[in-house]
């Protein structure tokens, strides 16, 4: 019965068959099927199937990554036309080009850094007065 046990387990996992459907297909009672769908061997099979599924999904997602990114850009453009800049902000946050500031980095304020910073070509360092004014403009909790 080990081969039949494995066949029942695989049919359940691959086809999503109910205990009743498995009992009918394999000519066993529902109680027997319930017992077959328990135990260490079934748990190991579930883990293997889950890992294979996760790997398959990841491969498919990677294959469509460029298409998904392009759709995100289009959605961000459409949202921006309506005054909603959250998709663009999310994109910048997830790529690390934008980082939140404030307590716990969960605030609505953000810092945008373009280039390598002061001294980079085309960059002008802010004056001390500008830095102090920007800090004073922040709420007390964000300083």
C-alpha cells in the first residue's frame, strides 16, 4: 500500500480532491483516506510540494518582472495625472531612491537624494542657513 498511499497523497495535493472523491477513486473509506493524509510522510510531501510551488511562482514572477515594472510606471503616470503621487512615491521608496524621515522612519515626510551628495557634479551644497531653516521647519518629533 505504500505506492497507493503516495498516489492518494499526490492526488489530494495536485488535484485538490476531497476525501470523498479520493475514497471513490481509490475504493477506500473516507476514514482510511483521512489516515493517509496524516503523518510525517504526508507532512514531508506537503513541504516538498510547497517548496516546488514557491520556486515555480518565483520563476514566473521573475520572468514577468520587467512587464510588471512597466505597468507600475504606467500606473504611476496615470495616478500622477489625477494628482495621486503615491505610486511614484512607493516606487522610489522600494528602490531606495527615497527614504522616509521622522521618528521610526514612518512619517509622511521624505528625503530625496539625487546623485552622491554635495560635491557631486551638478550638486550644490545647501548653506548652513538653509539647513537650519529646513530643520526648524520640521515638527519637533521629526527633529
